[in-house]
C-alpha cells in the first residue's frame, strides 16, 4: 500500500468494478462533504466551465436529456449557482411529482430502469455496480438478503439521476481514473424513512470500509450513502491530489450552509503528469515476500509466471527466519504500471499472504545491442556503456545455445567467439536491435 494513497474497496472486490473510461484524471475534493447531488453538480459545472458555457443552463440541458434517456416522467430540475461558506458552487435539485413515482424501489426495479436506459454500455455497467454496492450495504445493515430489501432514499428518482448522471458526466469529461480525498464525517443524527439514524448512516458506514475518513466538528450528515457508494465503486485511490495538469474544475454545492465548513464538493479534471522528482512515482518497486511453507520446486514455475506478468527481474534467496526456520525471500522488481498483474501472479502462484512494496531508485549503465558474426551464425551481444566507453560485453545466452546445439560445438566456444567479435563492434550501430533497460 502506498504511503500517500490507499486503494478503494478494502478488499471487497472493487478491483473488478467498472471504472470510467478516458485519458483524464479526476480528483474529488470532499473536504466539505460529498453526496450524490453534490458530485453530480461538480461534474456538470466542470463540463460547462471547460466548454466556456453557462453552468446552470448546461446542467439543465444535460439533466433533461438524461431524464429522457432514463425514461423518467414527472421529473423537474432546479439548477442554480449559489454560495456555501461564502464560496460559489452549482446546486442541483431533482423534483419529482409524487404521483408519478413510488417512494421506494427494490434493487431489481432500479436495475431494470438502468438496463433500459439509452446510455453507453460503460455508463450502464458503472451505474449498475454503484447500485449493487448500495443494495449490498443496505442488506447488510438490515440483516436481510438483497432480494428482500427495499431502497428508500437511495432508490428514489433523485438517487438514480445522481448515479447515472455522475457516470455519464465523467465519461463526457474523459475521466478514466477517479481519485478522492479523505472523507469528512460529521456527528449527530439524520432523519430517514426508518426514523432518526446515527451518523454516518448505517449503510454509509458500511460503504466507507476501506476508505480514509476523519471526524469534523460538524453537526449533520457530510457523507451520504449515495456519495459514499459512488466514490467507493468508481474511485481508484484516496489521498492527496495525484500528479496532474488541471484542465477544468467543477464545484457542486450541498443543501446546507453550515458554520465552520463550506458544504462544497470540488472535482479537478486534467491530464496525468509525472510527480515532481519523478523517479518515485513513475519508477520501479521492489516487491518482497518471505515464504516458509512452500515447496522449493514450485519456485521455478512461480518465477516464470511473474516474468510473464511483467516483472523486470525476479529471484529467490534462502534466508533464516525467527526460531531458526528455513525460508526463502522472493524478490520481484516491477514497474509501477505493471504492479497489479505481478501481485496477482505472486499471490496465485505462491503461498504468500502478504508482501512489502519498496520504492527503488536505480542507477544503471546504458545498455545497447549489436549483432556480431561467428563461424556458426550471428549473435546479439549486449554492450554496457558509460559516457560512450564500452565496459562490458555479454552475448545472448539463448542465441549462443541454439547455434552450439545446431553445430555440435561447445557452448563456451560460441560465447567466447561472440565476446571477442564484440570488441570490434561499432557502438554507432547499437540501437538497431536495442532493448530497453530492465
């Protein structure tokens, strides 16, 4: 786990949940709280400001079109720019004709509305995942199976508009990676269909598992179940703002103007950028696991699968653990971008139940490849260079072995001949068959 950010989901299966698709990064600043309508308003405000259009008019047009796509009748939208704690934000309110919609729905009924909606498959899958998580939390809170619960506030039309609107707007913003800040939790109670509930509400408390939170001196609800479900399902990590070049910013306003905290949710959207001082963020990690209960003959297969998953290097070192127990340390060097498939291979192919992630700063000679001729055929040779000076020559083992077997000569003879030929190789041709640094 990174020291600067935690992954969403707390091990409850969020890794496979649908994510927004696009090249941009979005970071949700929830310092002032987060609810479904606040995050929706922030998304729509960001869309409008990126296009240089009026936020309220843009939001109304978006929401009316969304209601048509969802097949929802008897729905109106109140949209206006307002102030919370003295700062501007866009406020969105969904107003429903009571006779047009039930006060509660089952998870299956909500799923049917989303399934029929004229939205993209990616948005549909993401919205279904959010409501599946909401339903699971409500079922756990009430101690009932999902098939026997009814969604009250979170099954109402406004919650459906909030969830589908957020995933659709994120798609329009091109957000492929959504991150979030630490979530603030107020105190007190909130009135709901089941009466006065302690804060955070029972379902919201369950949805917050695995997410970083902090208490704030606010009497009232700061994180709603819908807001928590959206971030827990769509969020990739939580912590400080990730490295990014900000292109647009949206501010969504909540319903309350509380003293001591501006009830605003901000969404920053932009292109990914390398961290200042680059190496730690975009560099490599050393993954280590001490294993004392795995048969040694299984390591060969595990190493093979780790390399297939993208490991730059992997090796096993005999060690002695406490109480004199013999064990092995499995060490894997991996680029950050390929960490997840390598971790999957490690846990699937070994008996390890945990590992260490260590940021690595590396210095290496420039390595290039040249082709040299031998009596038995050509051999690629890696040259190690420092400031243009060749310090080492290493023939490719597999190529030498193949030639030795074909010619019936000792492998050592092919290696020595190729090494000698490489002394006359021209470094100027080195990138013709170059391979990146490992």
